[in-house]
């Protein structure tokens, strides 16, 4: 019943490193290993490569290279962005109940140091009620935090409409785009985003490297969380992860160049996958299917325990929630926020595809999931 070879459909958790990215990185482990902060020729050569990577990364989201802070990944970027407001006079933060735990847990911390946080509900399709957002903003509201593409359902919020509301009321916009960068075209200026965190390993770059984009307005308010050598405009001290940054830059350049062709093919595979899996009696897609990123399908198989099914799939890698919350068997807070019952939330599985996913893998996944789901249905 189980696949004889690995099929990886958990790309929202992490992606395979592109061979071209690894090739770009290797010389900076073995040959060009100097500190990019050193002023000798060896250091300057590495600094030049880092600057190129900064341009490649910024270009992917329509920013300037001096608007990017390199971090260990999106979680650190989110912490820097939110905790960086700790000295501000305005003490009201608004976010969404279906945000990633990196946002929700950091917001809960902010409540312990005197901030008021409003956690807005979502509709049953995962979208935010924009009138509710508008009505929740007060003269004390500093920032709104909203995800571009949800990591569990792929649902995409109406970012331009949100930013228009925020701009009119002089509220900063922190948009977690971890699941969208490298998959869809993003222009932070056109979209009205003030801060945007991201991770390289979500779009075929290395783990342990990511960044935070910030507008001039946001930068003026940020307080650094790491102090030391004053690197990166004193906003994030520490020796740069040069190999990671170079890998991030290469992954960004590849994503920018190849995005259009991959989008079409992956969309077709997603459609094929859903059509096949929805043959299971009573099954349904979680989230708004019109406003959704093209690689993510979250499907409920009523009466089937998702953990049991995932274990039985063996070599087919899928998920029943965020990889950061995989240590718990509690139902997804995202699906619960969308109004799913406890049972349906525990019967839902996320399938997330990548440019390496093949039609043959999708066909085998459909056959295997349907057979096992029928076997385990209560």
C-alpha cells in the first residue's frame, strides 16, 4: 500500500535545496571563507558577494538592498519586527487569530510588557472581515500583523485593501510572507507593506537564513534585539552568515527568473490532486479556493484521523498542521479559527507541492490516500 520511493508533499514546512544554490554556496565554505566585515582583500571579496546576494533578495520583493536585514529566518525576523516596537508610545497591536505561532506567541509576550493585542477572527473561508479590521483600529494602534498566504491553508488575504485601510489611519503593516516569497510576485511598495519577514528554505534555499524587509518609516521605530558589533545598520549585530546569505540570494534569483513557468505547472498538479482526493465521500477543501496560493491544498477527510493516515502513508510526506506545532496532537488553531469542528480539524491534511513535484507522484498519492482513508474511516 505504501509508496516504494519517497514522495515529498510537505513543501510548506521546508523545500529541497536547489542544486544550483548549493553549487553557489560551496566556494564560500572552502575557498572564500573570510569574514565579510574584514577590510583585507579576502574579506572585501566576500563582502562583494554578500552585496550581490542582498540585491538578488531585495529584487525578489521589489525592495532596495539596504532595506533588508539578514536573520536566521522568518521566526527571528518576526520577533525583531514585533519586539522592536517595545519602546513605542502607541501600545495597541492588531493581528489575526489564524496567524503563525511565531506571530501569536510573540504578541502574547508583548502583552506581558504592557501592550494590548487584539486577535481578530476570520470567516469560515479563512479571510479577514475588512470592516472589522477598520472598526478595530484606534488612535493607539501601532501596527497590524497579517499573513499574506496562510501556511496551513494557503488562503491569501486581500493585502492591497488591508494596506489601504492601514495607510489611511497611519498604522504600520507587518505582513508575514514566509509562504509567499519565491512563489508569487511581490512588490512591497505597490502592496503598501512596511515589514516583511521571509525564510530561504521555503523556496529552495538553505535553512537557517532569512530576512526582514523594512520601510523607512518602520526602520525609524525598530529597536535592535541583538547588540554587539553593530552590523546591519546596528539593527542585528553578529557576524554575517555569508554562505547562507549567498544561498538565499541565488535561490531568490532563480525564483524570480523561473516563477512564471513553475506557477502554471504546479497549479495544474494541485488541481489534479484535489480532483482526485475529493472523490473521498464527504471530503472538502479548507479555505477560500479563489484566494489561495497555488501550491497548497488543505483537505478534510471526515471520519479519518489524520495522524493515523499520515503514519500509514510512510514514504509520502504530508502534514496535518504547521511543522512548528507538530509536537502536539491538538487540532490546528488555524482550522479551529475558521470554525471547523474538533473532529474535522483532526481529520484534515495539508498537501504542499513544489517545482520538483511530478504528475506520477500526484497520481500515486491520490491512489494511496484514497485507499487508506477508506480503510481507516470510522
